[in-house]
C-alpha cells in the first residue's frame, strides 16, 4: 500500500487540485482517494490502474467541491463564495485516459518489427505524407505504400484489440 501511495501521491494530488484549486482541500481529497482505493482494491478489475485511481481521485475532489459549495450556501451572505466547478476540469479525467491509451499504443508500436515500426511512426505519429516518407527513406512512393500496407496487415494479424484496449 505504501508503495502505491508513494508512486501515485503527486498524481492524485494534482487531479484533486485541478478540481478544487485549494492546497489543503486537494490534500484532503487525495487522502480520501487513497482510503477509497484501499477499500475498493478487492473490486479492482485489472483495468488501467492509474486511470482507475484517477477516477477515484476525481470523484473525491468533486464530492469535496460539492461540500464546500453547500457550506458556502448555508453561510448567510455567502452567496458569492459558492464554488462553481468549471467545465474544463471535467476534461482532466478524459485527458488522463487518452494519455494512458497513447502510452499503451506507443509501447505496442515499439514492439513492432523495425521495418513496420518505422513506417507506422512516420505516417501516423509524425504525420508525414507518402512523398515525405519516400524522400526521407530514399525509396519510391510505391514502396512506401506497400510497406505501410504490410505494416497494417501485420498489426491486424498480430494485435488483438481486446488485449491492449480498455
């Protein structure tokens, strides 16, 4: 448990802070997230651990923000203190999930045979067109087309979507 806290404490704090924008409240929400994580470990279903923990932290921060809002609403004359959650904070979880998927994809691409990895990286990640790739590799455009075709075929044959996608 200590290892998990050491490894993810900064990340969980940043997620909470992105919602709460208050250091002490973010620390409290992060602590609550780790307590919830510990309680929920038996239910963990081998999904992306960081994504799962991020969801917990995000929801704990939202809960804390709601409590702050209720306290401010109950405070006479405290209407201006009511905290509204900006819509962009909801994108934090979406961004983290996307980044985790990108990391998994890059890991998979790095496991491709070299000739396939180079063409896939150039076309999809560097967003080069056939002519640019052909010029860089000093080959004909048709060669680029056939290499890309073979790389896609290799991926279809060797990667099963359910093995690497959440």
